C-alpha cells in the first residue's frame, strides 16, 4: 500500500490556493504517495468519527490527478475551508459523538480527537495550508507529535517567519485596481470616496494599496484616528484636487482613538458614557485598560459605513462608501502567487519525502524559499513599523523604500 499523506486548507480563501493544492497532489502521487484531502479545514477532522464510516466520505476524500486536474482555474478552495480552532471549540460546534466533551464551562480542546482521526486515516504526514491562526494550531499539533508541514497562505501576509504568504500579491493588485475603479466614480461625482479593505489584525494590505493606488489618506488598525482631523484633511485634499474629489483607503479594523470615540458614536453614549470612561481610567493594569479600550473602539471596528457616516456629519458633504470585502480573495492569481503556489507545494512534498516534518515552508527576502521550524509562527511579530512607514498625524504612508512583501 502506498504511503499516505493528508492535506487541508484552513482560514480565509487566498488566490492561488487551488494551484498549490493541485501541485501538491501531482507531486505527491509522482513520488508514490496516496493523498487524502480533508474537507473544511480542521473541521473535517473534528467531524470525522473513526468508529462511524458514515462520517468518513463527508470529511475526507482521496485526491487523484484526474480529480484535481482543472481546479487551478477556479477561486476558493477545492477542499473548502473553515476557521475552526480545535484547541478552542464552541461546545455547540461539537458533532454528536463528541458532545460529552462539552459538559464543562467554556470552549473544548479537541486535540486528542484530532490526533485519533489523523491516526485512523493512516496519514503519515499532514500538509496544512493556512493563515496565522490555522498555523498556530498546526504548530501545537506538531509539538504533540503529529508529523506535518505548513504552507503560509493569507491575503493579509501576517504569518510569522515568512516574508510572503500565498495570495498576498494578488490581493494587493486587486486592491489597487479597485481603488482606481472607485476613483473614476468619485471624480465623476466630485465626491470623497471611502474604500474599505479586509484586514483585522494588520493594515499591511491597506497601507500598500493606498500607497500604490495614490490614495489621499489611509487608516490602519495599528493607529487609531481622530475623525475631525481626518475630515479636515480629506476636505482639503478634495479642494486641492483639480477634479474635486479625494480617496480614503481604510482597513476594516480602523478605530477611533478610544479617548474620543464616545464623542462620535451615538450607540456608545447609551453604554453609560461616564461609567465606562471612569472604569477605563481606573483600570490598574494594561490588560484591564485594553478591555475597556476594546469596548469603546469595537463599535467602529470593521465598519467603513459607520466611519463614512461620521465623516459626512462632520463635513456636511456626501461621501461614496465602497467595501472591497471578500472580492479581494477571488481574483485570478498573478504571476507571483502562481510561482509561490507551485514553489510552496514542491517544497512541502520534498520535506515530507525526506522526513523533515515540523517545518514551515517560507519565503525570506534575502534567502529565497527556505524551511523553518514550524514553531516560528508562534513568535511575536508585526508587519508594519509604523514609525518608519506611516505618518500617524496625516494618515498617509511615508514615501520610504518598501519591499513588496512585508515592511
């Protein structure tokens, strides 16, 4: 019987994902492996009951060359995906045969079951295509003795250890084209346009999109903003533009500075303004302060529409609001992501074939494609050096030299 490897995709979709899957399957089969595809990321392993064959076909499938021959022509993930974290499973998400695990309080750690499912499937090595959260769990699983290789794929490019993640290049190009499309409408109507970009933990894509598309202003989650200052800058941008329009590119996670957020969001005033603010000021630890800051800022996080409304009220002008949203994940992969998909796939299978599991396939600016210990994804890191690359008072990228991946 051929050796068997498993492959799964977890986290958000990324352009080039199916190209990578196809290349993994082709190369693995050529090396004599049988490939088992796990459906819906970690969720497929969670729902796989080793003692009940009725759960097998719905959660795992044999991947053949003929089955994946044309998947590189479509977006999304052929295997489907999910954001489930087996380390912290909501008891309501447990399948019936695991409901006994959810009798206590709080989330359930289903790692022991995940390991049993991998063993029952006869998987000798697991290839995980995932974002930062998915690969954090992969590192945990590797530490528990499961042989695996990780491939970084996320439009946000925030996997620690790798300067480039599959899907990032295409997402950046899609964002730039989208801003230019909205620009045409803003210029025609002589209005200010707000373009919202995906990105809750990092503003890397937003910052680079704004820079490369020539946006007038940019908001990133790393730096809270002051609405009145932003409104004044945008009005001036519009006034000085010969075509009488301006463009603001913002991350979905952009937030108003917490000390003034209550002044701009009516909904928050109903949360007992004085009480909430007093609690924040009285907080004795940084963790406590952060909790109250989140309580204040979260109401504007992820809401370009709300930010647009605030700016309209401040300026007395009509704005255009247009989110790029999930369309950033559906673009046809560009040359960089096609090459990246193939190279990551070939690297992953080479590592499996040589018994070098517990590794992250990565791209480093000065090193090309390299294999790193998967624990690298757990190291603290950040994508943006704000002081170097962002003007926090003018809300614009600084005109410094930036490498095309992480900055």
